[in-house]
C-alpha cells in the first residue's frame, strides 16, 4: 500500500512539475495535455486520471510553484511603521523575488485570459492586499490616494521590475530608488495630498 501511494504521489508530482516547466517555457495557452504527458513520461489518460480538469491541474501547479518561489510576506511589511521604509523594504524584497519569478510570472500575466478564472482573481486580490498594506501612513486622500494606489501597483508589478532591471540594466537597489521616488512624486508634497 505504501509503495503504491508513493508511486501515485511521484506520478502526480511529475505531472505537476512538467506542467509548471511548460507554463514557464511556452506559457499556459500553449501547454497541451499531450505535451504534459510527454514531459512527465506518462499517458494523456494518466494526466486526466490525476487531474480531471484544467482547474485541478493549475491549482496543483500554482501551489507547487509558490512553494518553490514564495512571494515576500506582506504581513512582515505591516509591522514597519514608517511608510517610506515599508515601501523600500517591500520593493527590495519583491525585486529579489522577481529575479527568479519573472519567467513564470510574465507567462502567467500574458496568458491569464486562457487560465481558470481563479488565477486572475487571485492575482488581483493579492495586488490589492499588497497595495493596501503599503498605502498606510502616506496621508493621501482623494486624487492623491488614487495616484498613490496606481503608483504602488505599478511599482510592485513584475513587468516594472523587468523593464527597469532586465531591459534598463538597473540593479535592484537602483530600481527601488527609482520607484520610491515615483511613488512619492505621485502623491506630491504633504500639503497637496488632499486633492
């Protein structure tokens, strides 16, 4: 019984890893069950036996990938009282994470419309939570608050890191400085933060 259980788990892991690797290399839209089966050295029927639909397969793949590439913990950020220091810390951690996460995240964002709906819902909820945690303490209201939220979302996005660090050849530290400056410019001086 134990050997059978281990074999089932090994097959499931092989399928999950094959899916994860294909998603990163060609993207979810181009990943087929036949390609997954070939990469995992199993039949298409075996893939379907373990994962009867796309949602089950993407859930397993996402959980496995997140375990290998844990995103910075926003709960830690909430304990930093100074909003600028919190932002600097969050961006430094996010950009370190982005160096390894970018290949997969670029493909996920590119193909999100072809994935189960929970993926876009998860990404949107995660972004809102991170932006909300970083917006605390800036004293921005009205239009300044909307500019702050837009600037924070932009600063946290994987494509921003890619543009600054991969395309622009900045270091992570330089990219953090640029985006902190951009966020502060978005809300303006303290006396203008109400409008």
